[in-house]
């Protein structure tokens, strides 16, 4: 049996951050991971360039049963703190829209940085290591395919259920349940919406068309692009809205975010007064992709008659439909494509300062396994760094 001060199950972003912080404090640390390589989720993020944080990361951009829980960790280890670590390793980066920071070259640079930092403080990483059982007597005992490990502190950094193709599993939730730690309802999030069968048939011909829009769900609105797919609606704005969606909720989409309903009606009136002989969908194609214009004219029951023959009521119905297009998703695509898992270990069970389980001293939960889920755009990585840092100061 190998004896350590700290055993961390999961060598992803949160686990490695915790390991390097604990190691810096002189703790003897081992990280166990069932994968053959570390940081798979880091590697595929941001199109392979890792959207490693967001300059505007604040508690308001996170969803949780306890919205204030993330405040302590995020305030004590900020995006600037992680950026300082990135810069100390000479990793070039750039900012895209909305405060999103990416590596110039490759996500592998972030993985290599974290591994190097762990090695520098003597934190060991054991791969191809499958956890078979976890016990606690005086100390924690972790039985694995690679042997047995004993420690005073056990940190669960196993991630959520999203992206099973890269090894996601429910191990963290099973360990929580073993120790009678509550789990809030989990669901795939930052995921594309799936239309009802009827909507799939109606909007199917729009597959591949992207439109700048505002998507709203559950009281939250996001202005970015939406993308029509063969099964539903994707794109950044839709993915963001999915974080707030629950079965039965409507999603509202504004397809003309820079123009009010009144402005659209005035524009149509001007075309009509000028004696335009064009039909509505032809004129609307000046404001929207042609296929979208055609489909929404059909949805609004606007005929192919010239503009001069269109009624004011028909045009108002069309404009309101474009500004407040509403649909009720059949669901989302699911964990196989979702960026993250919403829900997880109930934050009421944990200390917001240390991530330690209140009822099981020495047991910690960090990262995606916890019921804290951020927006798309680097926020979930920042939660991994911040929660990992917080636990690393305490174990």
C-alpha cells in the first residue's frame, strides 16, 4: 500500500490544480486517473486551443442551486491569477469575443504546464488506474487496478457525465452517494436543442444556416449566433440558453436583434408606400438569409403577393414572429455532445472556502462534479482552477 497525505481521483484541470497547490504546501500527493493521458477535456476544448478562462468570470455567470457558493473560490483565485501562471510558462494567448482567452498554439500547452507544475512539487500522476473501491476508517483507502492508496485527504475531481467518448463517468457521484452526500439533479448543458418532430420537418431545410440572434430561456438572454441543424438549434446563443432550460420550458429567439418591431414595420410601410412590387420574402432577404426569410414568411402565413397587397396585420404578425420566435424543445442532444453537466454534488454539503464535505472530514469535491456550472466561454475552466486552488490550500 502506498501512503500519501492527499489522494486526488481525477487528473483533469481541477485535479491537477489541486495537486500542484497541495504540493507547493509540502503535501505528499498522488493523482489517479483511469485514462491513458491526462487532461482530455482540456485537449479538445476551444477547437484544440483551449478557452482556458474568461476575463469577466464572476458568480453571475454560474448556475447552481446555491448561486453564492462559487463566490469565495472565484474571488480568491481569479482569471488574472491563472493568466499569471500561463504567462510564467511563456504561453502565448489571445482574446476573442466577450473576454474569452485562448492559446495561440495548442491546448496541449496548458496540459504540459499543469503536468510540469505537478512534477515540480513532487505530485505523482498514475494513469490507467481504475478505482474499484473507496473506504474510510482512520484514513481513506482507495483500491484500484494499480494498487492501494491511503491518505488523510481524498479529493474527488472526476468531472461530470458530459462527453463519455473521452472517458466521462459517474464515479464521482457514486462516491458521493456512498458517503451519503446529496446529489442535485444532473442534466446535459451547453448543448444543442432538439426540435419537436413537427419543427424538425418545418425547419429542416435551414440546416447549416447561421443567424446573429438573442436566445432567451429561464430569464437569461444571450446575444451570439444561432445555427440551424438537421435536428434543432445550435450555435453559441442556443448552447448558452440550454444551461437554463428544463423540460417543458419555451425558448424565445430574436432573429433581428438590431431592429425593433416598430422599425421593421416602418421599413415595410416605406417599401409599400414606394410602390414596391417585390414580395415580402424577397425584401426580408435583405435583412436575413434567404432561406430563413422564406421559412418565416411561411410560418407567419405571409403570402407571395406583392408588398402593396399585404395587410398591416399580416406584416405585424411576421415582424413579431421574427422578434419573438418561440419554440418548446423536445430536448437537447445529450451528454455525448454537451459541453458540461449541470447539477452534481449539492453545494449545501460543502464548505465554500475549502470544498470539504461537512459531514465527512477529509473528503473534498471540486470542478464539474459539483453543482456549479458556468456559461460557455472559459467560465467552467475558471471554476476548475478556482475550486482546485481552494481545496489545494486546505488538504
